[in-house]
C-alpha cells in the first residue's frame, strides 16, 4: 500500500523541511503543494480540515496534514504522514538542546526574512480561501466578525468560540443538503479509549513513582491534550512549568530563562511544527542526568506532545464527517469556513505588525504573494529564495 503513496510521502518530507512560519504559514504552503500542485485534496476540503482542527486541542497544522494522509490512505498513511512531518523539526530541536552552549545568535541572520515570507504565504492562503468560502453577505459578515474577534481578543479560547458561533449564525440560512454519495466513515473507538487510558496511566505513574521521565511524559501529554491556540499558548505554559516552577519536576533548577527563550526563538527558525519546542525542552529538563537521559527526554516529550493530537483527530473526524448529513451541521460548515478565513486575515495583520517595517520586508511579502499567486513556483523554492536573500543581504 505504501509503495503507491511514495510520491505523496516525498511531498510531505519536502514540505516538512521547507514549511516555515508556524501553523498559519503552513496552511498557505499546504494550499500550494497539496491542492494546486498535487491535487491530493481540494481547496474546500483543506479549509474544512483546518476549521475542524481548530476545534480540537493540539498541534493544528500537524492534525491538518494528518487528515490529508488519512483521506488518501486511511489510518496507516495518516500515521506515516505525521511521523514524516514532525521528524526533521524534532531532530533539529533535539540536536539544538545538545549544542545550545555553542550557539551563536548571529547564525539566525540567514532567517531574517522568514517572518515576512510567512506573511506572504498567509496572505495567499487567505486570498484563496476568501474566493472559495465567502459567497454571500452573511458569510462576509461572519468573516469580518471573526477577524475583529481574533485580532482584538487574542485569547486561545477565541478560536473554538468563534468557530462555534459562526456555525450557529450560518444555521439561519436556507441552504439545503445535496444528495449524499459518500459512505459514512467507521468510528475508530479505540483511539479515544487509548487517549483516555494513556492520560490516566500517565497521571497515576507520575504521582506514584515520582520518577522524572514519568513526570515529563505526563506534563507533555497533558499539554498536548489541553492546549488551544498553538505554540503561542504552549510556550508560556512550558515556561511556567519548567522555568518558574521546576520543583514540580523534583529539581531545584531545570533550565534558565535565557536558555528556554533561546530555544523558543530557535523554533521559529526551524521548518515544521512549532510544537517541536517540546523536544528541546524535554532534552533540557533531563540534561542534568547525562546525555542518555537527555536523549530520552527529547523522545518522551515528542511522543507526549504529539500523541494526543493524532488520537483526537482520528477519533473525532469520522464523527464530524458523519454528522454532516444532518442539516444543522451541514449549514454550520459554511459559517465555520467563513470564520477560518477571518482568522487567516487576522493572523496576517498580527504577523505583519510583529515584523519590523522596512522596504526589504515589504518587498519580500509582496514577492512571496506574487510568486504563489501568479507563478507555478513550488513553495520550497520560495523558501530557499528568502533564505538566500537573508544570507546575501
């Protein structure tokens, strides 16, 4: 089965080593690679996947890409997709935890234009999604409301809240359900049972044994099960847990604030999921126990943070798919997709405000958008061009 999916898995690998800019930038690259170039999913499906994953805790870009693999080859390909996607970033962050003492901040100069590039990718994704999902005054109003809420409130809970509200508002339309041709999906109940069993077992072992590896796994599994809002929420939680309150790990000191913040900055310069900051943190937590334990910490934290994401998305997506045969859910999808467009535009503005205003940054944003919109250049070529520009200038 995997032989016929090798071209897809190669595309996932290439995406994993070129996808900069966090979950929002990743969506623009997915639109270019898996919708326009490879046609693995339609643009409507990708927007729906992204909207659905915003309703769940965990790593949203990882879950979205996992669903693309799930559509193509079921659970086995979904798991393979997730593993290929997270491996390069986690390996780099694990290596960085060992090489932190040799790190030179000047090495980041080559990445100076990547934030501007991410704005261009996100603007491209928002523009494409707008053309697909905004088809009436009602959906336009939902999009504007979501944009304002996400731009002003900036709370992790705003994402699931506005998605639900958008679905409720769109239920006042008279849109009818077309004849269904797809079969209901089988619900994989073992995913939710495994999720709950691991959650309980991790808590019990952490409490009874008080061994640092068990406590480390319990912390990251809990984070992966409860975090909404991506790494901008995960990073403060880890900072509070491992820098401000290290006694919970049975240590007087785990890592300094400067070490943690250096890792948090480095993850922005690494392609792939930003949740890979967990790999770095897990290694730093156990580095006092020797290099073997440090490597174990990298592995434990990676499994702990990503396992809930895949278990939850593979359990709830068939339920979501089957519920769409009901009129209330079917109508809600229209509003939920409009909310996603609004969130894309909000993050485009937020990211634009977060980068220094300069003519080179502005030209990179416009150049990235134009290359994606008007040429057939693959996303990795655009990324390499921005890296080269940062190295030359």
